[in-house]
C-alpha cells in the first residue's frame, strides 16, 4: 500500500516521464570530454601535463572558438569525474574543487556560453563516483537543480557500484528530476554498459532509448589501435541488436575519439573517424588540443565527412562483411534528389595488417536512382559516374579505409 501511494505521488510530482521529450541531441553530440586523456587529473603540482582544472577547460573553449572546430560542429565541452571536493557542503550540495576550479562551474559555463558553445558535467547514480568522489544517490533532486543553476547543457551519468535493479530505476528517476528543472540537458547514460558487462544481462534498449539521449554500451576506449579495432568489431557484431533504437535524440555511444594522443597512424586515424561517422555516433575528443596533428585537424574539419556524421536522418550505417577483416559500411543520408533518392556513403574498412583487393557493386546495397556520381570523401575529388550495374574495384591498404559518397544524378 505504501509503495502504491509513493508511486502515485511520484508520478504526480513528475508530469513529464520520458526524457526524450527534451527535444535534444537531434544530431549526435560533438565536442570534447576530459576523461580519456586527463582522467582523474587532480595532482596538478606534480603532473601539470594532466591537470584537470579551470585553465584547461577554458583553453578548450578558446581552441574550439578560434581554430575552426566550432564551425565543423564541435560544441560540447564536458568535465568528467574528479571535479568536486571529497565532501558535500552543509546544505548537501556538491562543491567544485576549490584549488582547481576556484571560480566555480557557473563561471566556466558562462565563459563557454559566451563563445556560443555548450557545457557538460559528470555524476554517478551511486553514493560515490567511479573514482570515489561524491555521487548523486539520495541527492537526485538537489543535484539536478544545481546542474541547472550552473548552466549545464549535457550531463554524463555513470553507473558504478550499484545493483542491476537500481540501474533500471535510477536512470529513469534522475532523468525525471533533470526534466523537472526546465533546463534542457543532454542526458548521457552508461546504463546498458553496466547491465551487459558488469551484471551480465541483456540490456533493454527499448527502455534505455526511451529515457536517455545517448548511452555507452561497450568498454572505455584507451589510447591504442587495438582498442579502436575492438570497438569497431563490437559495433559490427552488435548492429542487428542496437540499430533500431538509434536515431535523432537517441544514440549509441562507442566512446571518445583518441585523436591528439599520438596513438594512431594516419591510416588508422582515417578508419577511426570514418567508422564513427558511418555509425552516426557522438564525436567527443579527449586530448590536449595543442597536440592535434595537422592531418587530424584536417579530418575533423572535413565538412563532407562531418556532414555524413551529422546527417539529420541519423541512420546508423550497416556493416556487410566482404572478406575476413574487410567490411563495407553503408549509410543513406541527405542530400536527396527529389523526395526519394538518398545520397549513400560507403566505407570500405580493412582491419587487416595487409592490403586487400576489394570489388563491390554499389547498386546491390539499396541504391534506387539510375545514375550516381562518386566522390572520394577524404580527397574531395569526384572520380566518376556509375550506374546501378557498375562494379568498383579498389585496393584497400592495411589498416585503412576507402570512403566514397554517391550522389544521385
């Protein structure tokens, strides 16, 4: 009886029950997040290269604003774990670390907003965060109001140290509290990751997609080609399970880009950004922005590539295995010819350590116009016109990708 009364009161208090009513993330979010490179960078005296502080966050905002990243679509700047004091204040509120963030988060949010960018933060649904800082359990309403007051536009919510049953209710309840603030905040969940890889159960993606704007469903990326290769293979194998829940306002999140970390060759960088773009996944950098190489910047600011990644249709590219370790990803997108002929991009991905010769007929992958013109996405060169019956033969170098966009004529 008491449980029924509580549930009735809860629903009355929260008339909005679906987080996707927030209307956000109609395209996959693009930006920068601190965790992948800086991690729990609290030792700023002895490790200045990996210091997570106000100066770092403001410098990323300046880079986005001044160096063309904002024009390419990168807009969110997100502080991950380890930003707070170890204890809440007397009113039960989270407190930013006084040494590393002396002017507080509202100051940082205002600085970022003045540049036309957006601000993101982190919490965990448990009593503590994954790194042992205060979590939001028992404080959902207080924390939601606090994030709203600070001007947060994006909230990453982790799921360490809790049971399966709690995961399946806490993300819903926190999302309701966020909605109740009236401030639009992209809601990034780790819900399905913990269900599958910690509790070894099958995630209910229908529920996840109903309440979250985006969600992590595979392991954290690390700065290595092996990690990127593992992520690509996972999403290739998981396509049938997860693609139907993916689209405007609700995105599978394969974790951060590892550009700017000197971890990849140029060919591996092409594979990394090409597959993420074909997946229509969030594109979140995590690095010292001063370490982005000229070629990485060229890729990130390739507007033809970013248009595929940010296409309003939000279709998750479909993988077809051509040979062992050779996959062709196919993604329809805008612009259209008339109302029915989509443009279609093809990414021929070679994860093998040797070159492979590949032959494919684009007309077999859902093209419906008569003729197309073919553009190489990386060189931006128009190569030839083809019909539905024409076959393309190409050599794909080791650990590399050839990426074409076909525009209907």
